[in-house]
C-alpha cells in the first residue's frame, strides 16, 4: 500500500500549488488602464509623490519631461479614487489636461 504525500510536501504539494496559481491568475487578475496628464514641469515630482503616496492607487511614469507629460497606470478597481484625485488636482490647477487612452 502506497502512502500519499501530505499536501504541502513533495510533488503533490507542488502540483496543488501550481493549480492554485493558475486559478489565481485566471480569476484574480486585475485589469489596468492608463491615462496621460499634462502638467507644468515643476509639478512632475509633486504628482509622483501624491499618487504614489496612496497605496495601490497607481504608478506615475514620465512620458516627456520637457512638455510635462505623464502616464498614470492604475488598476480598474481604483478608477473612481484616482479620478477623484485627478479632479481635485485639476481644481488646484496642478493638472492642466487629462488625455484618456
């Protein structure tokens, strides 16, 4: 009679972990979107600091620093929170233009 391996050990454990990872990637993946912003050059660091200060809100990449163009990449699950922040920064005249892609 062959003894089965505990789920956390050996080949059987690795197979279960692999199946879980496949399930996770199929079911828990989050869609990401990107929006472009135009700001004054002096405000690029400020935008980086503000957006990345909010955990999980998104990431900022500088597209063209001489023209003040930024990309914000964000999970769709945080769209409302991000656009609330964008509208607040537009009201403060920090963000000059929003270009959704």
